[in-house]
């Protein structure tokens, strides 16, 4: 029996996800067919189904991938010595991602699908709980270090920050011409004041 090549398998999955992202952006979740996704990845339908049984599994993979990336960023926040500089860098990364061509559209598509699909909604809710808990822990750690106001409730702060960050994707979709440098400056000032971070 031939042993599966994990490198090839991962490459195939990445190709399918890239094709799915293109299809979802161009046609929306429901109009994009599995056949089109498979064709975009250069795969037959049979081979496609070896990796993903349906579109739901593809979206769940998007969700899991974003969760992993977000947890890494939160880990950096927890240990940052210069919190303002870290927040500045985080905002840079967020704006680059959200205002990249078509990036906001795929996030909005996933959120819209969660409103219709209980499977996707449950996955997003579980991810949100995990991210909020991790961010609250990071905030508490920074409070103990004296870098964030001790008067704030970490879990509520986490929810507020995530509301702001999620809203940036909607703003990118509605106002793509927004001057990013000035926008980031305002976000940084607002969040620094909210968190009680001393000006640089």
C-alpha cells in the first residue's frame, strides 16, 4: 500500500482553499459550486472529495486557519514589553489584511453564511470564545505588568477590542478608499486611551 505524502496532501488542501476563496469572492458562497472549486484547483471531483466532503468543510478550514493565526498574535500581545508598539504593529497587519483586494469580501461571506448555517455559526462561536479567553488572559497579564489600566475588566476589554477589529473588515468593504495611515493613527490613539497606555 502506498503511503500518503503529507507534503503533497497539504499542498492539495492549500490549492483547494485558494480556489475556494477565489470562487467565494467572485460568486458568493451559495453560487460557487464544488465543481468550480475543484476545477480551479486543477483537481477532479473525486480527488477533491478526498480532501473536503463539501463547502462547509472548506469554510471550517478557513475558520480554523484564522483562529491559529489570531492565537499567535494574541500570544505576542501577552508578552509585549512595549504595548503601544505592539498595538501599532497589530493594526498595521490588520489593515493590510482587511484592505487587501477581496480580503474583506471573504470574511463577510463567512460571517453571512454563519447567519444561515448552524454548523458554521457553532464553529465561529467556539472560535470566538477561545479567542476572547486568550485575549482576556493577555490583557490580565499586561495589567499585572502595569502596562494596561487595572480598572478594566479583561473579558469585557477583549470583547470590545474584537468588536473594533471585526468592524475594520466591514469598513474596508464599505469604504475601501479610506486613507489607511490616518485611519490607523486614529485607531491607535483611541485604543491606547481606552486601555490606559501612556503616549509614546
